C-alpha cells in the first residue's frame, strides 16, 4: 500500500503537496484530491459540482468532529483522574481557533492554504479552518485510527506543550459560561446579524447577560466571533468588578 501511494504521489499533478504532507506528517497521501480540497479556502473556490463551489468547508466540518474526538480520547487516557470540566477545558484549549491558527503556522501548513487576493489579511481563521479540513481529509483517506495516531504523535506530542497549556488562560467563552453558572447568571450567545454576502460574509455575535447585551463582536466565522465577543465581555465584567 505504501509503495502504491508513493508511486501515485510521484505521478500526481500536485506532487509538491504530496511531498509537503510527507515531510510534515511522515506519510504519503492516497487520494491527493482530498488534500488539495482541504487547503482551498471558500474565497478561492472556482470549480463547481452541481452548482456548488468546491472549497474546504465540508471537510472542515468533518475534521472538527474527528479532531475533537481524537483529542478527547487522548486527554481521557492522559488524565485518568481528572473530572469532566478539566477535560472539556483542555480540549477547548487545544482545538480553539487561536490554537489551530498558531499550529498551522508553526507546522508550515499556512503556506499551503489557497486564499483569494488579500484574503490572508481578511480571513484570519483561514489557517485554522484549513487545519481542521486537513484532519477531515486524512480521516477520509486513511481512517480514524490512523488519523488519531497522526494527531497524537505528529501534532500534540511534537508541537503542543500540554503542561504549559494546562496553566494557560485564554478560552474566554468557557470562562464566561463557567462564571455564569457559578454566579447564577444567564449567558446567551446569539447571531445578531449576518453582514455582507458570499465569502466576505461576517457574523455579528451578541452576548447577553440576563437578557441585556454585555458584549458583541464580528468575524468571518461564528466560532471566531463568539471568542472575540466573549473576550470583550469577560474584560468588561472584570473592569466592573474592580470599580465596585
């Protein structure tokens, strides 16, 4: 199988991508089309199938679920005596958009992402989106067990300092929800508006505390907007606490 995949990669129309995947992750892609698609941002989509432009959005959706499951499995085994809250927080730190963006740059995956025009400065989550899409591509190409091993051996163990991450404090959405539960405050995240059209569409997220808007932010993904809005809300709450 490895010899067959290697030959396929050598004669592939995109052998540079095959070699890049081999250098970064240590394996040769089978279905190179999946990997090409994983790095194609929606702003660069041109080819259509049945009226739908081909981009990495569907792979991103799949990769998000696979990555979350693999990380949950890893943390469950690494921390056999930690409670659900700790495991959930650690998983959120590893798979957060900020973390995936940094990982993509650290591993050199950002250089493989195809974004239209000045999209790199506009779509700040494009690298993290492509990272998740790549996980989805590996899963479809090689299966879950293989993908889980790649995530653990080639990503977490080589590029993530778990001990440092354990003491870090940047998941503002989780912190806000925990604060609301502790203080018996109702926290709501809502899409207040969708601004723009097509690949330039942004989502305006409002955070309500007991029905009143406490913070808002916009981004090109709902996840990104939620984290930005949560950070603003958390900062405001702490400022009010210090003034009291």
